[in-house]
C-alpha cells in the first residue's frame, strides 16, 4: 500500500505483516507466496475509502513490518517463530493485520494476541477448520486451527461466528463438535437467504463489545472471482458481498485480523492477490477508525 517499511512495530497503531508459510496445507500448497503477491497488488490501493470516506493513513500510524522469518520444513518450529514474531508486534503496542500464509498461521497469531484473555472470532470461510486431526492423527493443519485455539483457551466459542461455510464434508458429523461448543455456523445458504446486513448484525451481536479476531479466508469468495487458493469451493461470496460484510464490522473491537490462503501458483492475472489486498484495505479502514475513535480523533 506504499507504506513505509519498518523493522520494529514501536510507535505503530497497526502493523501489516506477512507470514510466508503454508506448512499446514493438506493438499494444494502455495499460500507461502501469498504475502509477496498481495504486496504487489496492494500498490493499487489508494488513500481514501470511496464509501465510508475513511482515510486510514491519516487516522492511525501504520507501516509494513515485513515478513516473519519462518522455518519452511519444521512445522512445530514454524508455529513458535510465528508466535514469537507476532508477540513482538503486540508487545510494541501495535495491532497486527496479517497476510498469510495458510490458515494454520492463525493459531500461533492467536497465541500471541490472546495471552491475557480469550478473544471472540468473526470468521469468513468456506470451511469451519474445527476438525480434530488429519492423516491418522496430525493435529496441526489448516483444517484444525480453531479447534486447537478453543482447546488452548485462546477463543471463546460462545463469541465465535463462522460465515459462508459450504462444500462437501469428510463425515456426516463433521461440524457437531463446533456446534456443541457454541460456535454459530452460518452456512452459505443461510447467508444467501438473509443477506449481508442481517448476517453481520448477528455477527456484531455475537462479538459484543469485547476484543475480537477477524479471520478472512480467501476461499470464502467464489473461485470464479478468487481462483488462487488451495481448497476452492463453488458457491461462495461475490467480492462485493465480502466487501459489504467487512464494512459492516464498524464498531467491532478488532484486536487483530488476517487474510489467508491466497495461493499465487493457482491464480489468474493476480486477481486473487488483488482481492486479498482489497480485503486487507477494507479491514485496515475499520481498524484505523477504531484506533482513532479511542483517541477521540473521530
């Protein structure tokens, strides 16, 4: 977004950071290249949001804190490195806005951000990512991060909502654990029937006025508009629906946010990376306005 590049988050309100890692991917890898291409496409972002008129760079001190250095072949070591890198940003007083990376990157980010108390979650995705394990007991994949996060006390399942869930499942009872924990799952068919405004009113009510994490998996968008992702699912959001929903996050106390699963090797003309950059700008506007409101600037 043509922001200054910094090596420390000291003095920042919001730090943009890349996590170039996809070691949790169960099939089509490539999201490790997401941050590079999202940065390339982000040069198309301008200063002022055309609907809300928010000028984020005037409301908050924002910079690009670069990419975390992550071990590409040692999964458990990579999770530690991600947690440590985000911890440095949080301890400096900045709120992270992250370009992933596969969705397992969210787990160590939550370990860094939710150390004091569990967070709520507003989660846009085709998949619930609350499975227990894959491949005979692998507990850390991009299909398990939110189950691990609940088990570790990082998320309050009663303040979690997942929007846009769809596609075939491995088992008939695949979502039963999540529902029993109290997670509100809004399947795509329900979203289509209700529309963005009604669904996001419920999402804001679930998040309440407490710190909340926002996670946006690019595969929540239909692959006709965002083909560059590891696990595409037909029947997703239109890009304008996704933008409308993020704009309706105004007033949510976003402790941190991410856009994940942009996989450039599967992209066409950079369109998925552009979508990722655009969704990051939409989130950035909301986060910057929140920071300014806290300081009495709006």
